[in-house]
């Protein structure tokens, strides 16, 4: 799947009713007529990827509403939803909340169509391994959508088949345990079916960068084990990446420069297990919602939404770094006595001692040298001359990086009482940041101390990557008085948190239309 190509969606499912006029548009295929060959199967899979580049997925709203709820980012926007979500007071009729629900279920719907229809297509019509790859991608993308949904909304319907009648259009809320069970089963299937890369495969997907791989499935499966506290299973899963003889050993490595994970020049790099493909090139229509067409531009709106304010570069500063995030970066110097280099990749901050006094190549333009803005995901410092705009955002959104595998593996080792072994994998991430040896500065940590250290390392490594609120929830910090007090100190938005409000509410319209849905703890 070349990122320069706009993704074409499969036609919607048409259902006929007995004894009623059947209306069929001759310009569009029906479900009965479409799924006939390998090319159509592959196009159906590509259509699933299309839904990753919508307003409610990775074009803008999902990253923003995830980041704002963590203790690393605060909302500061004239659009009140973007502020209220960080304060855990967003109403259920919020448009961005509805978009996140809507667009993730588009992924589910399209994946379900592929998984329902492709197995029946004659295997002889596919080149070697292609049918398995089509199905593997669909399994992964369905699991990925549910991973986001259950972590964001807590209680959601579990839909694994295209609806066959009107009653199936109103699914009931599933138990979160059943959602996680499906996620794990889908990822196990995906890992089995997918290749390590598409470099040497034969078929319409040959050589295409950006498609889901075995490493993406294996990595997300390990993460699912961590989120469900299956730590021993997670250790075994991550050892596929970290141990000699592992199926994915030496396939991935950390990029030498942390900034390379958030720029245009190093997309789909050696550290990336999975990323959403964006481009500033293409047509004139925005990929906010609906079905794509030949004029669709597959851009990402995160850059302009996050960027520092300035007439010359057009940043909206809808979100800003929390004081606690900045303070965390300042807790430890590099071995050479400098600031952690991830600070200035993540935050636009005036740091004369680190020779950083510019924003978008201009000398510090603000009256105060104490103001701080977000830099990660923006074009600040990338020698991009044009203004930030919703149409110019071409930076791929990195969903899963090898650094995450290393730190999750360290966390899993610690949870199975192999704390001493965790140092090695944490240090690999610290070495890139040029931080001192943890085994020297904090030797012989016990399990509780190591948990605290890993939480700190994850805050710095994955700040403004939509992960912090998920970590906070899975660690149970909001229901620990000591940890909640620390969260409030880092980010005052947590002062208005109430039990259950860590999730986004089930959209009001969904509850209104579907009486089988149950509200969640945030409604």
C-alpha cells in the first residue's frame, strides 16, 4: 500500500427485503456480486486502512482526545470540547466523541466484510500466500479498532459479522472481558497469517510499505497481554523480539535519533511496527468523513492542531504540554550534563543552555520565555517552509514503536519478579537519550521501585503519543489516593476527575438510537 495513493473504499453492503422493491444502483456492486476474485479481496482490505485516516481515527480527534486526558497534555483551545475532555467533563453529545465511535466502527464493519466474504473466494485465484495476508490484515485491523474502543469507551458492542437483518443493526453492549478475548484471538490469527515484510511476497501487495506485518500483530498482542495483566504470556510474546532465535529478533531496532520517529524523512523506519500513512499530496477534498473519491487528500490534522501559535506558521495550539511533563524532562541530565534530548523533540521551549531559542526557524517570537508549546507531530524544526494547515499535514502517525516493545518487556519482567533483568531493556531506550546507566544511578531496585521507574520512562518516551491515559488507567492510578494526588500536581485537570470519568462517554445519539446499548461509567 503506497502512502502516495489514496485509498479506495469498498461499496457499502446492500440488503434486500422480501416482497419489497429492490433498489440496486447499477453503478455500484452489491455484496453478492463483488467478492469474486483476489483483486477485489485486496481492495476490500485496503478499504479498512482507509478508515484509519478519518476525523475520528488518526486524522485528528482520536490522538487529541487521548492526549488531553493524560497528565502530559492539557487542552487550551477555543473549541471547548478539547478543553473539557482533559478535565474529564466532556458531555456525551460532543461531536469529537461521536466521531471517534463512528469511525472506529467503520474499521470494524469493513474488516468484518473481508473476514466474512474472502474465505469463500477460490484460493486458486490468489497468488501464493496472498489470501492469508488479506485475512491477516483484516484480523489485525479489527483487533486494533477494538483495542482503541475498549480503552476509550470501556463498554462497547462486539460485532464480528456483517449485519444480516435489522435486529443486528442494534447490537448490545458486550462485557469488556469478551472484547479483550476477541482482540487476543484476532491478533493470534493475524500473527500466524501475516509476513514479516512485503518485500518478497508475490501479489498486488508486493513491496508495499505501510501494510500490517507479523511484527505489528505480535507487538500489539503482547501489549494486549499487558493490558489484561497476563504478564507471563507477555514475557513470552516479547521474547520473540528480544531473544536470539526469536521469530522477530533483529527485525526491529531503535532509530539513533529520537526525532526520526516523528518526521517526514524517516517514515516506516526500523523502529516502526505500525503507523498510519498520511501525505500532503493529492486532491482537494479533505478526508474528514464519508467515502473517499479521486479528489481525496489523505492528510493528518494533528500538526496544525498541536503546533505553537504564530502567524507565519499557523499553529492552533489546541493542546499544550502540562507543567508536570516539562518538569519530568528536567529531573535528569544526560551523561554530558545536557537536557534530555527528547524534551526539545516533544516541547517547543526556550532553552538557551541547550542552544534552542527558535520556533519554526525564527528567534523566539513570544513576549515570555516561559511559555511552552507542543512540537512532536508538527513540522517545527523540519525545514518545512509552508504554513501548517489541515491540508499540509503529511507526517505518518506512529502507532507502535520498538521502544514500546522494550519498555513493555521490562515491565512484564518486573511483574513476574525478574526485576534485575528489566534494567537491560530500559537502558536501551535511555542510551538513545544519552542518559546515565540506571544500574549505576539506581541499582538493585525492588519491584515497587522499578514500577515507578518504568512509569517515569514511559512518560518521557511516549509523551504526546496518546498512550499516557491508557497507562494511567491500566495501572489503576486514579483509584490510588497517592497516585491521584501526584497526577493532580502534574496536571491540574485531574482535580475535576470523578470516578469512572477517565473514559469517554458513550455518545448520546448511539444510546438514543440503540436501546440495547448500556451507558458506561462516564455517562
